[in-house]
C-alpha cells in the first residue's frame, strides 16, 4: 500500500476513484448550483430538487461524458476535460471532502521514517473508527 499510494501518484489515483463515488455527484451538483448553471427558480417558483438533480446530471453528461458512461465501455483511466466546473468539483472533492493536502504532508512524514508497517485487523482502530464515523455524518 505504501508504494501504491504515494504523494506522487495519489492525486491521479484518487481522481479516478472519486469519479465513481457519491462524493463527486454531490459536489458536482453543489458546484453547478453555485455557478448558476443549474437554476433554483423557474417562473417565480422554486424548482424541485429532483429537477435540479436531473439538470445537473444532463450538464455533466454534456461536459464530461466519461463520468456518466458505463465503466464497461471505458478502458483505462478517464481523462478529465478542461472545464472550470469539473475542475472545481474535483478540487472540492480532493481538498474539502478528502483533505488531500494534509494526507500528502502525513505521507511525506511517514516516508522519511525508516520503516512503515501496515496491519490487517478484524475491525478499525479507535482512531480510524472515529474518522469513518465523522466522514459519514459530515459528508453523507
């Protein structure tokens, strides 16, 4: 694991992983709404959340078809389009939801040590359990 996720390759690995997660969908809808690409109101009435989601999904399919495509039809890594909304959604996922900069700093500190040890345990440690539970309640 220490060779697979290192500070040099972690960003590309996490970008590919986050595209399949609900975090990206949520951050995408949030980004498009903040950028006023998805209307909140139409003809003086509030647009229902389901319609806003549908409009955001259609916008994602138009801008970034690989994100909406079936993974069986895609070979290799998906290439991100150069679009400000996609860039912002990915940045929000990596920096706000996952806190990638802090992880890279921690990983660099671990790599300076002589030896790192990973252990498989039947359940998460108390520290990891707190991280998992806080992530579920905060971003779920």
